[in-house]
C-alpha cells in the first residue's frame, strides 16, 4: 500500500465500475494523495447494458457526474467531460474527470 500523502497524482482508468465499495476506493485514493493532489479518473458513463454486468463482472453500470460527487467526499470535482463515442463502439461512452483532494 502507498503511504499517507505519498503521491501528487493518481490515475484510475476503467477500474471503478469493477469496485464493490466506490466510496471506500475514493477514500483510499485520498489517503495516499498529498494535500491538493489530483485524481484523474477515466471510466464508463451511466448506462443500461446489463449484459456487461452479467458477462464481464461489472459491479456498476457506469457513473453519472452526481454519483461520482456523492462517492468522492474527500475531493472537489474540478472537471467532467464525456468523451465522444466512436460509431463502431459496442460499449457505453466514457468520461474523464479530474478531482482535487480537499
């Protein structure tokens, strides 16, 4: 495990939708970040594709901006962008978000 306040920036890519306790994951990331540290989060937008949960083990059907803010109590959401989806893409759209540790 990382030490308290050990890192300045954390990058979390396509992980949170696999995590059972999202609030706990945010808290653990906050613990490891220095004051005013950044979390860059890339994940799946809220969707209704139940097959992803059944076939790929997703714990969550993506996240909305408000759900992220609810879970990230140690952070200030600084940026939230929904990324353009390719026409050929079968999965839901992605977002990128930047959080600043309070």
